[in-house]
């Protein structure tokens, strides 16, 4: 729950190097909230190690000498189950409406938000692209065991990263919301214009009609220098230098998301009574690897419980070979309140990953989490 403090009159909000002076008729509202969690995690991480993958098949595909590094479990170690963990965080936000009607807000994320009759502008380092801001479906990033994970939908190109991103949302018109994002420079704290990407622009829109909302987004990023992908993929036919099979596949086949990039995403969500449904498709096209993702999600309230089901199918296609990474993830969850500000959540995911055509390997991740909010 939020704790709020009102500062009126000639109040000023000072945060770091920023200073906002409010006129006498304005009030700055400061809110804070916190969360603490206790979790118990179980996985079968030792079920799939580096040594389990068919290195001979991989060597044939890559036409390289493969330096396979066994996983930690190869030494005879077993999973520690359950793995207990705790975490905590404290969030704050502050904002108010000035006498001229301009609303100003900020938070612990060091973002600045300006809104009014013109719509809203958000300035934030590593901020959301218009594609992500407009996306009505889930991002499909289900927690899985192990490092082999494509992470669901791509929500931005490499051009929308690092430095401040400006996100504009136009005033809503008849259920239509329009977003435009602009990233001037992809390098953090850059003072020169020779970064890999500059002036990246994205567009997004969502449209709500009755119980359904549909969304679409597009972003393009142009690399400033030819051959931006560098040495990735140049290892074909020679000795690979990376130590992990996933990294070796990227090096041998051309598996980096680099060079000129385009991102297209479409999605839909719908609510009917206690049932919510969402689905989406996205494709990130780059000069080397391409990533395609699809998700379907369901959520339903049954008494005091909220049940969820997520299905994600993703593919990473390499540049220099017909090989692909294919991933299928199924996630289920159940959440229920135990009392005011205390919730219990259970989640389970099954992850099937096929690295560069070497065969599908499956593992699971199960977690119980107690969350206390205040």
C-alpha cells in the first residue's frame, strides 16, 4: 500500500540534481510502497548440462573444432532443493499538477513524466520503446531453469538501449492510443555521434473496442557503420574461441542481433467475466540472427485463486546455416491472498530447448513465493 505525503504552498521537490518549483496553488504528492518476498525454488538444472548436448552433431553442423565445457553437474554435484531466497525493495514516486495544468511526476527509476492536454512525454534511461508501450499481450518472458532461454517477445531493437529514450503518448481518441518513441543515441552517457545506433524511432498503437484490445508496433534501427556485426560468424571453418555451446553456435553460424534491425509486433487481449485471454506475435529481423516469438496466455479467477496459463513458442534463426534454436515454454501459476498485504504464489514452467538443431532438451522450474506488500 502507498504512503503519501502532501507538500503545498511554495513547496519544492529536490531529487539529485533535479529541482522542480511548484507555484503556490500546486501540491506535490509523494508516495512510497514496499515489497518483501520469501521464495523456495526447485529445478532439475542437472538434467541438461553442456555435456548432454551432442557435440559430434554440433561439430558437423558448425564445421569447427568444438571445445565443449561440461556443466557444473558433471563433477557429480546435484541440485540443491529447495533453494531459499529473500528479497526486498522500496519504491517511491512524486508528482503534482502545476497551476498551468502541466502534470509532472518522477520515481526511483529516474524518469521524468510530463502530461497535459497534448498527451504525455516520458524521459527515461533504457525507457520503453513504442512497441513495448503499446503491446497489449504478455511479453511471454516466462521464468525457466538454466541459461537456454530466448526470453519471449523482442520489445525493442538494439537502437532503443543505453541512453535516454523519449516516449510520447497522444491523447486517447475513441479507444485509440498512439505511441512514438525516439532514442537519440544507443550508448550510455555518449558525447559523440559515432555510436552503433542513433536517432532510432518506433511507432505503436492500441485500439480498444468493447472487451477486446488489439495492438501493433514497429521499430527500425540503422547501424552507423557497415559490417557492424564484426567478427560474429567469421569462425565458420576454424577453431571456435567461445567456451559455451550456445556462444559457439552464435560464433559459428552468425547468431548475434546486430547491424540494421527491424521489429514488428502485433497482439490482442480480451476479458470475458472472470476469464482473460491474450495472444501475440513478434519478429526481430537483423543482419545476422532473426528472432520470431508467439505467445498465448489465459488467466481466470476461481474463488480466492487466480490461475494462469502461458504458452510461448520462439525461434532463433542463424545467418550462415539452416540451423535454428527452437524453444517451447509452458507456464502455469496460482496466486491467492492470505491476508491484507500478504499473498502466496505458486508457479511451474516446463522448458524445451533445441540448440542449433542438436536435439530438444527439457527441464522444469517450480517456485513457491510469499509476498508481503506495504
